[in-house]
C-alpha cells in the first residue's frame, strides 16, 4: 500500500531532485549544513561566493570564523554555522584525509552534521541509500499514515522498514516536492492533491 501511494506521488513529481547546487561531496555537505532554517534558494545564492573563496575543506579549515560568518550571514544562525563549518573542515582533513566520509556514523561525528544532513550527502553525493527526514517528510509521513512518530530518527527507521532501499533517496525528494507544492503546513491543498483518494489525511482539520 505504501509503495503504491509513493509510486503515484513519484509520477506526479518526476523531476523531483535535490534543490541544492554543488560540485562535489564537500560542497553538498556545506550547503546542507547551511540549509538548516533556510531556503535552498538562499543557500544557492550564498554558496556562489563561499565556494569561490573557500572551495574545499583545506581552505575552509584555515579561514577565520569571522570571514565565514560574513559569507554566510544571510542564511541565519550564521555564527553557529560558521563555527561548525570551520571545525567540520578541520575534522575532514585530520580524520579523513580531506575526503568527506561515506558512512552515516562517520558523517554524524562531524561538527554540524545530523542524520538528515548525513543522509542527504550519502544519497546524493555517493548514491548510497539514505532516508532524509526534514520538516516536509515528517509532516507528510504522518498525514499519509506511514508513521505516528514525532521524532525524526524514529520516523527514519519506520520509513526504511516500509520502503525498499533503492528508492529511499528519491522518496525524500518526492515528499519534499509534494510538501512544498501541495501538502503544505498548516493547510494542505487537498483539492489539487494527486493522491487524495489514497491519503487518510491524518491530523488534517482544514484544507483547500
């Protein structure tokens, strides 16, 4: 049932993909860290100058926190993000010979990296199945009845049991696309929903 619902969503959003612009795993890691509480559009604007001045972990690691703060200021929470980026770059250099690691455990051990960020990198930079749970995925997974959980880690585990690994990465892209276009918070646009006949609309009191 879950796979059938997903396939209908996938058909409705055939071009769903990662909204962040990057050239390699390091740039995707940085962009994803910056995307916390910030739109992908804003991050993509900021990373043009950021990657021109500090293209890799070697350059980031020797940058001052103040320099990084100025470059990423408009993404919000810029002091904490800058601190994490510099430390993360140092860790990538000292622990991983300058290469972004390819395992979840190694990624989440880096400064500023949680499971969501790690799964974004695994799925998109390395084509290793990763189930991304952001605010859109969390909201939709509850509304369509795939989980009753509120904790993103629990949701991730439940969705990975429900759906086959080969589509985990794309599931995230598709659900995020649907969340932005139609299944919005707080009021979804159910009148335009491609899966309205399959969706139990759990927790939806009002819709358009």
